[in-house]
C-alpha cells in the first residue's frame, strides 16, 4: 500500500531501497576484503624483496669467506675438495630457496591480477546499483517537495 496522494508506491520503493542498500553493503564488504587481500599480497612481495637482498648478501659473504679458506688450504687437497663440496651445497640450497620464493611471487602476481579484476567488477556493480537507485530517489524527493508545498 502506498501513501495517500503519492503517485509512487512508497512502500515498494522503500523495500527496493532497503534491498539495494543491503546489497551495496555486501558489495562494500567484499571490496574491503579484496583490499585486505591485496595488502597481504603487497606484504608478501615486500618479504620477497628482503629475502632477495639477504640472499645476495649471503652469497657475497660466502664467496669471500670461501676464497679466504681456499687460499689458506692450498697445500691440503682433501680440505680443498671438502670446501668446494660445502660451497656447492650451500649455493645450491640458496638457489633452491630463491627459486621457490620466485615461484611464490609468480603465483602472487597471478592472484593480484585476479583480485584486481574482481575489485573492478565489484566497483562497477556498485556504481550501477547507485545509478539505478538515484532516479527512484529523485522521483520520491520531487513527490515529497510537491506535497510539502501544497
């Protein structure tokens, strides 16, 4: 039932508005969740940057340390062989860790692209809902002004 003297069925309009506002609230919650996830991904990328810096520093330190030890063990072939084996083992371990981290980053980039698309879709949907709601609100506002003037 509408209010007397209105061309607009105000009860239907209010139910429509309530439904739309509730839908918008859900979309905003999803947008907030997407933003939180994007921040989480950004934190992961920052962590990778720190890891890569640490890896480079560790490799440089190890190379320097290895060269000093090799120089000291010139006359001991067994020690030289053991040092070489240790060097390759540690370098391989660091390379493996770096490879796994880079794989994670590639997954993160794929996820980020997915989140970006979802974020844009949610924003577009929210904009359409607001645009659909505005004409009805304007119509109601005009009706109320006409009644108020009379």
